[in-house]
């Protein structure tokens, strides 16, 4: 017997309210990370052993700066979602779980904010 | 049934053994490695953020950070990060294939799991060899 209200059918939300969203965002960022991640490996490989001026100029170039920003945003979302699942799997005390989930969010945001700041500073800071 | 009271959890009742019993099957191992590499990469992004902010701060600090990354322990960490990235990437592709409902029979599961493990190690070694040889 179907216990769902018509509204729930329309909204397509499960009990977690965001489960389907979470699943899809993880996949979208995974695809983005696949391409951008390979690009990052290539970029770092070319920059290995070069001097500061080369690194700065390379990171500041528009294409690299834009791709890096996209990578950082995608990776931060992906890792935040992934770690959330790990935390929910292993941390069961309600207080500890909330602290861990908050820390997870803040860490992802911190990594993203500092990396994006760095790229913008390299691009525009002179 | 044996008296498996090796752990009792919160309620004190006996739990059925799992890690002590199961043979490490290739798909099991790749699955937990996917999670472990994911967590390792999670913390490793802090290294990327550190390197980028160092580049933005200035040449002296950047060279200092570069020196740390270029040291022997630094390179070991970076190689580990490279492998973790490739392993997690291969695992992700494996999951994508399964998302399309393909490759779910046991033979293909084993094949995909083995490919994940082998390709990630080989690719990590190749990439580092290429960078090293190119100077």
C-alpha cells in the first residue's frame, strides 16, 4: 500500500530530504573531478622543479586560474559530501556527530576559500 | 555456533564476527580502499591549498614550502597522494559503470576491481617516472 502523499511524489524527496540531491551532486562533481583532476596532475607535473616566477605566471594565466577554481569548487563539494557519508557511518553519538559534520563543512569551506583566494591573488594581486 | 564474544558493543550482546571471518575478497578490498583513499585525499587537499597560498604569498615562503614538498618524506607523501588520487578515480569509474547497471555479475565485479588496483599503481609509477625523467 502506498503511504506517500501526492505532494511527496511531486517533490521526489526521500526521508532524508536531500538524499537524491546528495547522490546526484556527488556524481556531477565526480565527473568534473575526473577531467579537472587529470588536468591538475598534468599541471603539477609540468610545474615540478620550476622556479617561482614560472609557477606564478602559470597559475595566474586565465585558463589555468579558471580551471583551478572550478576544480577546487567541485572537489570541495565532492569531498564534503563524501566525508559526510563516512561520518554518518561511523559516528553515532548525536553530539559528536553534529560536531564532526560541522567540522567537515568548515574544513571543506576553508580549503576552498584559501585556495580560491590564492588563485585570485596570483591573478590580480600583482 | 561458537561463543563469539570477542566484542560486545553498547548492549553487551554478542556480535557475529565479520572481519575475523571473511577472506579479503578483491572487491571488498577495493571498496574499503576507495573509502580510505577518499579520506586521505580529503585531508590531502589541505596540501594543495597550502601550496597555492604559498605561491600567492611570495617567493620566500613558496620556496620554503617547495623545499618541504621536494624533500624525501615530502615526495613519499606526494607519491602516496598521487596513487590515492588515481585509485579513487579508478574506483569512481568502477562505480559509474555500476550506476549504469552494467558489470554487476561476479566475474565483471572481480575484473573491474582488479583493474582498479592494478591500473592505479601502474599509472602512479608511470606518472612519477615521466616527471622524473623529464627533469
